[in-house]
């Protein structure tokens, strides 16, 4: 079998986008409407794939579908703690 090659990280993201969208829809159905494809990608990239060895497309898709809702929800809650809302003066 030929190994798939990606030109850059955006190319890989786009290849995984259907799985990311599917997982986001699943999360939306259980009330986590604020979680988007990019959030799932960033979580996995930072916590699951950063130190992975021999990571292939099938494993990445499997990780997307098997991420625990609680894990991604806690990740997003931590990000929101760092977010500072600002008023505009215009």
C-alpha cells in the first residue's frame, strides 16, 4: 500500500476535515455546540499526536472518533479561562 504524503499541516487538516466535522456534529447533538472542528484538531494535535510515533491517517481518524466528550469539553473550558473579553471603545 502506498503511504499518503501531505504537503503541509493544512493539507493534512483538510484530509481529516470530514471526520472532524462528523465528531463536531456528534458533540453538538449532546449540547456541546461551542466545540468546532478546529477545537478537536487542536486538542488532539497538542495532547494526543504531539509525541505519537508512526502516526498514520487511519489512527488519526480513529482518535477523532474515539475522543471522549469529557476530555474535549475540559480542554475547551481551560481555554476559556485564559480568554479575556474586552469592550471596544469605538
